[in-house]
């Protein structure tokens, strides 16, 4: 059971994840200490930088550097056109399945035929480039010993069914719940890498990944109606976190803090920034957009967290004092004190 002073949730939202770099800078300047973190989609990659860094200030510096690179030379959206005709057919069948009564069986038949004939996983973008970014900016070995971290992963039923779930969610239908995996419980760095790739694997954009023998895609798909998969606070609460900072990447998120009445929650939501539309915000890795999102995240964090900064720091001082007291008592016991 984890008894964290302050935990941090980093939601998903594509290129808008740059906003969280500003959030980290703000939290670091305010002196907030994060004891646990969870993330979904792009938020899982940002969370991994927090979990593998020796301090929040170092994590903030790494995240700033990473996002500036993403906006200049390291954009993750490297398009590949191989298999585009088959991909278009499968996507059309997925969309049709939402509206047509016979769509479900058709989608299942297409998926079965693809598996039978050995049709490879289809995606618009190359996951090898994203893998390279993770290897460059995140210390995978340190994820086993750093700040406890969970990722949100959506169980995949194949491209057609996954796309059907997304479109259904956009039309107001709910989806199955995401799974939550603690990265330190994965045995190898390769498994941790696949978990991070899976959490950010938007169906059709990136290929799904296998973790612990199970296929997964973008964790933000799960629990669509309440955004529970895209804002994964559940594993933090389950493990004893009582004070949680939740970072959204949309000011109209469906997630509701009142669903968690026994947890003290501080929400940070984007406000006052120029938008390019849903797709433009999701895939807009231009440096100018990234810099705007970072600055907005920084300003929003100061606005939302500053009023409660003293309370957060007092909790951290109390926690460190209790830890020091326990250590002192243990030393006295080891030296033979308190013996009748």
C-alpha cells in the first residue's frame, strides 16, 4: 500500500502534451514534491520522465528539452504509406460497422481473414521513431526504482473493433475499461518500453503492442463516458494516494472529480489558448504551438496550485519529519536502547 503525500495524473491528448511540460515547471518552482504518478497516451510518456528523474526539477528540464525537440527535429509523426489501400478498406469497414446492423460480423470477418492470411499490423506512423524518442529521453532502467508509476492501457480487439470503439465513443457510447499497469512490476526494460508504446498507440495511427501476453492500444479509449482511462486516477487511489493533482489537456474533459469523494483533488485545465481544432491540437507538433502549450501549462499551474502551495509543502515537511523520526528510533533500537 502506497501512502503518498502528493500524486500526479497526466492525461492524454497528443501534441497538447506539451502543456504538461509547463505544468512540471510550475510545480517544480512551487516546491511541490510528487510521490507517485500515472499517465495515459502522451501523458504516459511525460509521466515516465517524472518517474525516471531524480527530482521534479530535473524532470521539468528534461520535459522542456524533449518537447522543444519534438517541435523542431524529432516529430513523432513520420508517415508511412505501405499498405494504405488495405488500411483504407479496413477503416471504411470499421466506420460502417457503427451504423449498419451487419457491421459487427463484417468487421469480425475482416479481422479473422487478415489474421488467417498473415496481413501485418497496419498504422499510419512508424512506432520505431517513437521508440527512439523514448530511448533518448526516458531512462527505462530507472523506472523500476524511481517514483511509482502506472500507465493506462486499453485491451485491443483488433484494428476494426478498436476503431469501432472510438467512433462509438464519439457518438456517445461507452467503452470497456482500461487496464492499469505499474511499470516497476514489469520484469524487463523491453516490457516497460512496450507498455509506454501501447499506452500512446492510437489505433490506426500506431500499431498495438503486447504486454504480459495481452494486446493493448491507447489507454485513453477506456471508460469513454467518464474519461477514466484517459485520466487514470484509479490506480493511485487504490494504492493509498489521498492528495492528487490532475492535469487535463482539454478544458471540456468528461472526467468528474466528484466521482472520488474521499480524495483531495486539484485540477489543472487549459484556458485562454488559441486552438487549431481537434485534429490540429492532437497532431500539431509545430514548435510555435508547443511553446504556446508549455507557457499556458505553466501559467495555469501557478494559478491553480499557488493558493494551496503551503498546504502541499506542509504535508511534505510533515512526511519527511515522520520519516526522520522513524529512522532515528530504528537507530536507537539497533544500538540497544529501550531494552528493559
